[in-house]
C-alpha cells in the first residue's frame, strides 16, 4: 500500500482561495502597482530583443515578469533555415478559432471581445488536488520555456511558432492524478456574449469545444501549456490566456482558451470527432500516409506563401517529432486510429 | 442617344461590374493585403463569385417576367459566360495555387475526392452551356437548346453540394446561399411562374 505523506507545500482543495477573495486581492494589488511600481515591472522593457517588431501586448504584471524570466530557445527546430519563424502578423492574423467565426481572419477581427483577466481554470476528475485555480497559481511554480514548434493544421497548411509556457506534465503532477486517470479532457470557455461564433444558429460544433489526450501524451515533455508567443502573452485570437500545444498532432488538438482540465478514466470524445468521425479521430497524429477524406496529407503549404511559390513541402511523420513520440504508439494501427 | 447605343452602354456596364471583383481581389494580392495564403484567398473568393454569377444568371428570367424590362434578357448570355469564367478561374486557382500545378496530384484528386468530382461535373456542365451559347449553336440545336440549357438547374444543385462538402464548422453562409437558390428556383414552379406577370400587372396599376 502506498502511504502518501503530504508535503508542506502540497495544497488541498480547502486551501484554494475563493475566487471572490482572490479577485479583491488582485484589484488591491493592481491599485498599488499603479501607484509607481508599474514603472519597474510593466515599463517598456522588452522581454526579448528578437521580437522588437512584435506589438507589445497588455499582459498583467505577474505574467510580464514570468515571461521575462523565460528560458529562451529551450526547444528549437533542427533545421532553422527551413523552419524559420512565421511572421507574428501571420501567426496572429490567420488561424482557426471557431468560437469567433469560421473564416481565417475572423478570430483576429473579433477576438478583442474576449476578457482574459481575471481567468481561472478548474482542475478536476481523478485527482487528489483539484480545485479552481487562477492563471497565476497555475503558472507560478513553473519556469517558462520558449519552444519553437512546427504547427501543422489538418487543412494542410503549416507555420513555425515560438510558444511560451510550461510542460503540461508539471501542472498535471501538481494535481496528483489517481490511478484511474487514463486520459486528460480539456474544455474551452463557453460564453456566447464574448464569443460570437457560439451565437450562430447554424454552428455544427456542440459547445464547449472539447479535446483530449491519453495520459502518456499529456505527460510527454513536448506537450506544452502555453500562455505566450513571440516573447509576449498570447493574443486573444491565438487562445489567450491559456492553450495547449501538442506539436506532433494536427492543430485542432491544441485547444485554446482553456477553462477546465479534467483527468478522466474513459477516452473523451473530442469536438471534431463528434462532428465528423470519418474525418477526425481522437489521436489526430500528423501522418503523411493517412489522407483526410477530402485532401491529401502527404504535403503541406508553409505559410506565408505567394501565388506562384506555394511553399509546398513534404509532411513529416508525427510532424517531424517521430524520434520523440513514435514509441508512444508502438503497436497501434495508425491507419485506423487516425 | 439612340436606343441601340443605350443598350450597348448597359451591356458594357454589366461587363465592367462583373470584372470588378476580379480586379479588386487581384489588387489585394498585388499589394500583399490578401493574407499569408493569397492563393487560397483567390480560390475561395472566386468560388463564391462563381456562385453569385450563377444565381444572378438564373434570376434574370423571373426578373424579366416580373418587370418585362428588356435589359435583363440582354445580359443573360453574358452573365452565363461570366459564371463559366469564374468557375474556370476557381478551378485554375486550385490547380495552380493549391496543388502547385502537380498534374499527377490533380489527376488523383479529381477522381478521389467527392466534392472535387462534383465541382468538376458542374464546371463541365457550364462549359457545355458556354459552348452552345452562340447563335450558330442555338440555330443548330433548335428546339433542343432550351432543355439543354435547363442543365443550369442541376448545375446549381451540384455547386451547392460542392460548397456544402467544404463547410466545416458553421453552415450559416451556406444556408444563406441555399435559401437564395431555393427562392430563385421556386419562381420556376409553374403556379409561381404564371403569377409573376400578374404581379407585374398589379404593381403597374398602383
């Protein structure tokens, strides 16, 4: 029998400050910072000189501090020539975030209405140390890392994006999963007032957007919980304030604007699998050999491209991360488990 | 100005109006305002443009019945040919900008993907109608011309099906076009078609 002795630093659910008190504290601190301390922290000190042309965001002071202490370039592409960074304007101006509309430029145009501060995340399910945590509480114990990952969309386009965040494994470990925790299920915010896409009567998505990972995928060191990109906090349209990044899977697995992380016993049904099970599976590993029913996945268009330079390149197995993750799927038929 | 000149002006005006969207999209691409994937920008815009042209072409007959204005009938062939032009450019954008003119890939996609098969069938149908839209073909076909050109109705159905299969998360836009198409086709139902001239009569008296 495993006898678990609580460390002094361990938190019980009863230790979690109720949100109302937490928020009033935040308001108080904000007021103090505004009196003068703001100069020291939230001045125009750039977190990283590489991103001098990236517009400065509007991050709270604690997040700016966190970002400035980032371990820069913790993971970089093997071939920086081929996988050069996608310009910030493209990465933040052209993406899918159906909560804000189905067009590629809808998120950038409409996500301004999302209120990311305050934000809290519920961690529940098969855990001993669950509860509702503020964003700051989730970030505080971890060291931020910059991870430059390829992002391969299931629609056959790709980008290279420098994320800032911490391994999901650290957050899960802190929640103390029970032996029944086989999968992790994630949920995006539902708030039709802030998210115009959720107001559409002809939406095929049954909100909230749900994604899931197998426990070993979630604990894999490449799996990132991101709060920033390009040396700043996440723009709203990219899934602020907290999103998942799983670089060896198609982009839709990397759920945005997370409000709930549940450790569960059964495999969750993710939103796209629910809409079109013949097109989107649970695993969604990048795989050039298994086509989407409507297009080939053998190649991808690296964006930005131009009319007569489509920038087409071969798609790599597990998006080029096979050395790190292939062993997770040993013995699994990837053709049926797409 | 003699009436002939005015009609010519009307037709030239319609020509320029139908050309304008292509120039605007082309300009957006030229000044780098079309986003990081300009090929897809053209592909989607021209595709929707083709659907608009088809819907406009098919609304000319009911509009003529409703108003008896000669101008609508005068631009029917032109708009039909614009539909074909937009659809051809849509297909060309796909082959050029999405597939990078990889002919073997194009050949395999053309037979493998249902939505592309359906779109290609619609394009072939439009090409047949375009090829038989001149006076010589009309004379040669005689009474068979009209039933042949009713192919535009199933083509509209194919185009909507093609569009439906591309939609991923939200049907709002598709539903709008489907409703428009249904309204335009409803004017061809015999009872509705018969009542259109009567409607005009009532309007002209009030």
